[in-house]
């Protein structure tokens, strides 16, 4: 099924005789949902764009590349730096903006500006009963009612099928620069990142990849130059500074976990307390890419290490299997959290037909 209007989508869901597998571009799906494929790509197009107000309203099936192209034409961007996992996951196709929201897909700049859900102003979606639901608005001042927009972000299509999303967007910075710090072991390199993030110098990226620590700043050229100088005095190790396109290329690698693309093994996404990150990786073994000052760890391990991974993370955060077989994709939930999730699904999808098995 490929509806082209919200009304067609609502009718298709209301009339569904069995489970539906909701698919945008199919580029970032990680769960194990089953059912008849329901494509959202027919719900495409920009509804409203007001560069002066920094707001964008777009239909959920619109390709991400189209959205980014429209914004770039006005020197603006989605601030949360959407990752592209096609090479990591061995996928083809074109990512859709609805899929980005459904996965709450967010990159290195999250440490400064928040995640995808934090940029959402409002959503329209069709729930599992075929009812159209609207929440939030098209302007930044609209904050009334329950914040279903944030609930939909990261729900992986299990509560409803998005038809329209509204964002606050951000102006492109005049300059960017990255401090590249070599010669440090993992624990010391991560401590440098935390020091930079704890400084007053408005860091927009703090990652460790390929044995080097990376600290990024963005903004007006004079401000960037000043902050680079201050951060250079703050960190330890062998420091060099890269700017412009070279800096952007470094962060694309981190954003897309490019180091693990094409490598055999399982890929895990660990959300942990930053100070525990080095110990967690040491306990499991494998190769790591660290983001958010150590709060996010991408870990490449041999297959079959699920128990070791989740045991190491216990008490420090949680682990999601991004690529691999033979283990639950999402971490086990506490009884209270599981009950809350079940209640939400009962409210928004009482028949249990939307992406059944996705979050299991």
C-alpha cells in the first residue's frame, strides 16, 4: 500500500485486516516488525517554509535529501545533524523525514542543541484505529496540550503513522573548526572531551574515533577562533586544528559510524553515563566510536556477545542492537516502564497492528 493523502492512509489503517509494516525509505529500520508493507513515500512535499521564522512544515514521506536541499537554499539546516546509516546497515533507498522522526535520529550536535524530538514543533499522524491526530503547531510559541510530538519521536511507528511534521530550524554557521587531539589513551581522551563540554566555550561536538579525540565549535568566525584558542589551552595531548570542509568530513564519519561500515560483526548503540564509558567498553572488548563526550558509544563486537554487552551496561545505561542477529534489538524494560509502554500502545493502537514486533 502506498497512500498519497492523509485520508487514504487513515482508510487503509482503519480497514487493515492484519498487521502493517510501516516503511518510509527503509534506510534505518532496526526492529523485527512483520505485516503488510505500508509505504509513506506518497505523502511527500513541503507544506510551509518560513526562513525568517526558522520554521518548516513538511509531509512525512518527503525525502530527507529534499528537505536538506530546501533548507540549504536559505543557508539553514536541521540542527540535530541527521545520521545516514545506509552504509553501516547495508541499505539502499532514500531516507524520509518521517523515518527520521520515528527513529528520533540525532547526530553529534545533540550535546549542544538536543535531539530530533527537541526540534519538533508539532506532528500529524494516523493512529492504529485510523483516526487522524494533530498535536503541537507550526510556530514555536504553540506549546499547549499534551506533547505527543515528543512521544512520537523514537516510537518507531508503533503508536501511529506520521503524515506531517513541523520543525524549528537553524541558520548555518559562518565557520566551524575541530580540535584533533592525538596521543591519548581512551580513558584520558574521553576525560578531555568531558572537560571541553564542561567549559563555557559552546562545544557542538565531542567525539573519539580512530584513537583521536575531536572537539568542534561553530559560529561566527571571530567567535570560533577565540574559542579554539581557549580550548587549545584547556586540553592535553598533541593538538591540531582543522576547519571548513575537512572538519565537516570528520563529523560525517562520526555521525554515520563510517568506521564500522563493511566490517563484519554486531554493532551496538550504548547510551551510558559518560564517566562509565571506558570501563564498559573494556569489559566487553571490541572497537568503539565514542560520541557525546562518551555518553553514546558505538561498539563493534563479534556476534553472540549480547549477554556480555548488556551485563556490562547494566547500572550505567542501556544497549540497542543496531546490526546483528540472535538477540533482542531493544533492551529489556523495567516492569513499570513496560506497563507504561503497553498502556500507550493500547491507547493509540488497540488492535496492535502498527509495526507489530518492532519494539520486542
